[in-house]
């Protein structure tokens, strides 16, 4: 048993030294981009391995190109005009593009109030041309909300808001609440694995 402990000790010291060397390298590479977030990190006293993970993700963010989402794909993702498509053709094309977006960890939320044609047009008009950081890290994802609750509170309150959110909105706005309605176009879309269905 003593021999096993002695054999393992240098490996643990090497790992700690490796983590410290990596930490110094990451901080050097981040120096041109430094701001107060690295100082805040130092105050938290994280384990070096956790700090390195955070610094590596910061560096990846700084280096990631901001590209239209359509160019995150090879070949670039372009949608044909929906004019002339039957409802079934459009639905199949919509489901295919939603799967493609999910393959790059781009997930759509709050879509159940939109018809297939409306959602297809929203993807073509707003999502695919949008410039976003193309950050290819395993835990990274992009959630795209297809409804702005501030701009369209009635739709949000009718289809998506919880009872608590509805009550809070009513207190803050002193306005009558719209009736809660079942969503007209419920969809089972790809989503982050850690989100409940």
C-alpha cells in the first residue's frame, strides 16, 4: 500500500504543475482581451482546473468569429422561398432546417404560436442572417427565442407564461390578463439535454 501511494504522489504533483503552467499560458494569451472579469475570477478562489476551464472558454469566445448563422454550415444554409410550397413540403423543409440548427446546438424556443410558414419565414429572415459568435465548445449553445415578451406580452401571457409570471405581470401592469390558451402549433423541437421537456 505504501508503494502505491508513493507511485501516485508524483503524478498528482505533475498534474498540479501542469494546471499551473496551463493557467499562466491562458492568462498570457488572454492579456490583450483582459477586463475586470479575470480580476473577479481571482477573487473567487476557484480550483486551478476550474479556472483554466473558464479562461479557455473566455479565450475561445474572444477568438471566435462572428458570422451569419447561415455560414456556420458547409455549404452555407439557405432556405428556398416558401412561395409555391405545399403545406406538407414546407413542414418537411422546416423540420429539416430545425434539425440542422440543432446539429450546431442552435435551439428555438417559444415557437408554438407560429404556423409552420411563419416560423419558416422567421428562420429565413431573422435567424440565418443574424451575426453570432461561432463558438464550438461542447457546453456552448445558442437559444433563439421566437417571441419577445416585452414587445408582445399578450402572446407570451396567453401561451407561455407560468401562473406566477402572469400574476407578477398583472401586479406590475395593472391590466387585465389575457386568457391562457393552448398553443395552436405545438412542436417537439430539439433542445438542450439539460432542459425539461
